[in-house]
């Protein structure tokens, strides 16, 4: 479970911004909360804002932190870190901090870096009912390991480089026979398995995952069909399969790069995941379906897994290719979930700005600061005098909460002349 995330000097973010999943002292919609060992955490958080205000940057920051933890172990000597600081702070480091719970263990983890090196890094854990305990603290290449963790982590120091995170080294080269190694592994595995960051514009393995799951798990297939029908589809059945397909140069999209086209053609037969959807009077290939149906096909099986295993899904532009009512129903799946799954998403859909669906602390906004064009992040609960019965969608469109571009009257007059 995600508790809190902070980032500073990353892309459009200059000064530190914070996304908190800790519930405010508000008695509304108590079913939208996770109660965990004294913590009240939000099941979902939505992020609104104008185009270019930094909604996606917040998602990208979480994704960057995740990939650094998973992949920095593979960095070679001399490799640069692919971090992009704010344009006005190019000579300053970038920092990430996160608090989370994984396998009932609470962690606080963070690091500060430049393109050349890791400057600082730390990992703490909190025994149940106890205070913060150090696992390690790092200053550049010097690592201070808590006495209890010296045995499981001491061999990891030997492979540490200035562009590698110690958490990555520690989890992959820890002494597996030591009982405390599990704590380090849990801290790492949250990023590898407990956190799912999805960008709809980036390549995704979700289609392959869905095809494989629907082929091999009958119970998930039946649940998949029920969800699809509940979202308005009239499918009767479906057959998921892997087809062998031979591509020619003429069958590929015209904008396919020549080197990629040559490679695909050279492969001969290629395994292509697909499905045949049965509507009773006729059947149709998934490739012939609408963008909306194809997107639902891709996301439902992963979402079933996320809901059942209590993972954190971070989703950019959740409404893309989906009818507004479907996006709302997907959010309701997380709000009704009892396995502590969470959803953080960006959206432009004002139909979701509904205080009968989301609490004030579940609605967040991004806005560009006029001083340095940097992203500011704040929640509706940070704004004074917002009534519980207020029409949030109407207020947002009018610019009452900021975070939306407004054409001034003089410009509108010029356009009308």
C-alpha cells in the first residue's frame, strides 16, 4: 500500500511536491478508506489539471523511481542515469521519497541523484507498533548498515557503484539464509511486484498477460466475461489464443521504421496474441473491435490480479478510449475492494468529480506556478470552504480550484471579432 510519495526537481516539478494517501480527518465515505494498523489510507486518488500542468509528470516520477530500483543493478561503470531535472535547476540533484506497506511491513525509502551518481539513499522500516529503525543510510559511496542487517547486506557493498542503488544491490545479493533478508526483499519487491505503473502510450505486456490468463485460468475467464457484460458488452463467450502469423513488408503499417520492418519480416512466422469474441449471431476478432473494447480486453485481467493481490495501480489518463461510465465503474471496483488494492490515476473526466463517489482528499490538482512554470500539486481538501454538498465538477470547470486553463474575456472578444 502506498502511504506517501514526494519528488523534487524532476521534469516539470521543481520544488518538492507530495502525494499523500493518508486520509484526512473527514467522516465522509468511510468505505473509501483502508484501515490498516492504525492507518487510514485512501483506496484511490485522482489527479486533475490542464494539459501541460504536470499530471503525467507525477506518474512518470513514480515510474522512474520504480525502474531505478529494479534496473539500476544493471548499470555499467560510466553509464549515465536517465534523469531529467527541471529546466531552472539543471545543476541541482533530483530526489524521491516514498513510504509504503508491503507484506504488512511499513517502509520509508528515498534517494537523491544526478545524471552521474547517487548522492544519498536510505531505507528504514517500522516494526509493528514500533519506531523507525534504520536498515541502511548512504552518502555517495559510503554505506552505513544497521548492526542487525550487516550480515545479510555486507556482500552487497562489493558490487556497489556510484550509479547503482544499494537497495537494488542488497536485494539481489543479500545473504538469503539470514532471517532479516526477508525485510530487505520485501522493501525491494514492492517496486517489482506491488507497484504497477501503467502508461497507455507506452508498450505494455498487458495484452499478452490477458491472453495467457484467459487461456489457462477458467475462473478468471468467467469473471472477465461477467465484468465485460457488467460494463455493457453483450459478448457470449471468447476464445483466447496465440496465432502464428507471417508478416510481409506490405502488411506492416507504412510508418514502420525500415530496420524494424526488415527484422519482423526476417522472423518468418511470429506468435501474435489475439482472441475471437462470440456475440451469438457472429464472431469477431479482437483486432476488428473498437479501441474501447480492445482496451477493456487488455486491462481487465491485470486489474483482477491487482485487486486480488492488493497491489498499487498507477494509471495515466484512465479514461482514454473508454466511455466515461466505464471509467467510473473501474474506479468503483477499487473502492469496493477488500484486499487493500489502491488506484492512483490522472484524468480530464469531470464526471468523476463527484463527492458522492470520491472524498475531498481523493481529488488532487496540478497547476503550473507562474513564477517558474513548475508543477504544483494539491488536494481539494487543501482548499478552504469547500462544502460536502458542493458541485465539484461545476466549480472545477469555472476555475474555482485552479488547475484549469481559462481564456480571459478580452481574448474571447478578439476571437469573436
